[in-house]
C-alpha cells in the first residue's frame, strides 16, 4: 500500500511555491522552502516548515542550481521534490538527479520530459500516434532549399520555430518568400542565445487560431485521462495573460475528439503525473498538436474551479504511488472560471518589468473569488525573476457571471508602489469582443496595440492628489519635473510616506 511522503522540498519561489506548500499542508506533509538571499523574507520562505538558503539572487546560482537544491534536500531529510513550474520543472537532468540521489521527483519520468521538450522529436512521436499535426517539417531543416521546398508545399504564411523553444523565443512569421532566409537566420540566433541550441524547423502558420489546451493526468498503474480544456488565447508577446474554461469555441463533440487526442499524446510518451497538451484550433474547427508542457500549468486553478479537484494534491498522491483518485471518475464541468495573471509590469510601456517595494497590497474578496499570490505588503519586486506576482481566479455559474465577477474583483484589487497590469486586464475583460467570445491569439494586437493608462483610476488619482495637497498645507501639487512628465505622473508612486490629513514625520 503506498504511503504519502513525510517531507517535500519545494524547488521554486513565488506564487507557485506557496500553492504547492498549501497542498502539502492539506495533506499534512512537512515542507522545506528554498530561497535565494533576495527572498529571505519572501512569503514562500516564511511559509515552509523549514527553509534553506541556496545562494545569491541570479537563478543560475540558486533556483537553477541543481547541486544546491539536491544538497538542500539531503540536509533537510526530504523524501520528494516538487519543482512547481518554470526554473527546473522541465529539466530532465534535474528529474534524473532527483532519482539518482534517492528523491522522488513529483512530475513525469525524465524520458518523457526529454522527448516532449524537443518539438521536432515530439512531432515525430505524435505523427506515429495519429495525433493531428500542423503541416510542415518533421525534422530539423538542413538547408535553405529544404526550407523553401516545405514552405512552398505548406503555403505562406509559414512559421520558423526553435526545436528547443518556448515563450515565443526563436520564432519568426514569414509572409513572403523573399524574407525566408533572413527569418531563419534570426530565429537561429535567438534560439542559440535562449536555449544554447540553434536547431529550427518550419510549420504552416495558422492564421487567427485559438490556443486550446487540455489538462491531462496519468498514474503509474496505466490510467490516463483528460480533465477538459482551457482556452488561453489572450496573450501578449506569446505569453498567456488571461485563461478560462470552458472555451466558447469547443462543442461537446469537439471536446470529446480533442480530449481523446490529448490522452493519446499522454500515452504515446509514457507520461505519468499532471501535464498539459496544447493545440491550435483554427476557424474551421480543425485542431493541431502544438506541444506538451510536462508540469503543472500556471493556469491550473481554472480547471480546479470547474471540476472541484485539487490538482497539486493529486500530483503528490500519484507521485507517492497511488492510482488516480476516485474524484476523477465521472468528472463534469460546473460553471465557468477565468484567471488573470497579475504581473509587475507597465502595460502602457511595452510591458516593461517594474521593480520596487509594494507599499500597499489589498486582495479582492467575495463569492467565487480566489487569489493565488506570492507577495504581500512590503514585498520587494526585483529584477532577477519572472514578474508574475499573483493570479486572480473567479468562478461563476456561467461565463457572463464570471466576467462580471472578474471585472469587480480587478477593480477591488489594490497594489501600490509599483506598476502592475490590473487596469490593463480589467479593460480586456470588459471589452465587447472579449465578452462576445471573439478571443483569438491576435486579440491584443488587434484591440490593445495603442492601449494607455491615461484615463485610469481618476477617482483614486483625485483622492491621492487631495491627500498630497492637504499634507502640504493646501499648496498646489506641482505636476511634472525633469524626471517625470504630466502624462506619466502618478501620486501613488511619487508622494512618499503619507496618510490622509497629515505627513508622516
């Protein structure tokens, strides 16, 4: 009879580390947090039963340092390691190092990570399993003539992609044959820089698709299932920012067909534990395998909200040797869930990261509102890590209710002291085309290319300005300086310590 682990080391930081720690607490499993010197007082560091420093802030010297994390696991007496997402979560060498040192890796086998991490090899495997693929190369392109031949056969526009790629890096859309060679060279340079591998290949570029993914789960007893779809078409620079389930574009018949394909992918690569199979869905209802993410996904909470299953807790149980829980039998989707990713970035300035101290932090509350956060008031946002701070998830009986709850929750969510994406997200969810379900991957480019925060939060700005005037004895506030234009002026970021009616001395 399998037994749950005694102690789990969480090899990550931020909101996903907090999420995993909470799942461990639910299962009464002791936890170990790891932290860089920049995260000494971070939420995840303070939340673990134990905490172990693993080095200075640069990820290569801490959260990406396999030796230091393995050493921390040995020192703490952990018997399993959960990688979260990002950092080492899809590193097959790390998964193997865990096994070699006697720790259970809470994720898929190293061989499955290796196979699905290479887009060319995974395409070959899925072709053999009968999974629909985007027309294009099934091996790396070796010459310009070969790229030209496949591009002509597929038809323009085409897409050059990095074999080891992710996050939009090493990708180029080519609309005209004369641009093909330049695009290949550019994609190779970017792929080499990002992944230390300049292998690229060519696919047909699907115009105006939706990004539809399926949550899958498999255990070590031969069971493999899907847990329905998520639509993740709202993306900026190929990064998802809003996700929801169910998709307005997926009918019961299509869901069945895509779900069966997702399970076929899972079985074909010998997968165990939680994963996500991603597809592109075109306007004619045809779908194509894109890739498999071999880890828990950032947007897993929307699935949890509509099926009522704790996916991270199930990950831990399956890694312990248990079969898939009975909760997965006869699953159904109940209601509608939406997630917005809360980033420390300036949406009005090409999504530039924003750093600094969070001076005020207030989360929204209410029926159907959930916040998965890795920050609190006084948290420091630095330059070394991904700018995601939290995820706001809402559930409603239907999509209209979920949208209404999301708009209200975003308006109630207050983070002061740094730039963040809350107003930008609220404007997207309130947009008529979002409400009507016209959510394709070019939604941001078509509808928010010129978005600015000029008219945002006028009431709050007025209140802040009033407070500053009051604190200055009734003197007018001078907007604009050598450093800051009137357009960019924001008293919440600029006034320093204050409280209504008086200065802080």
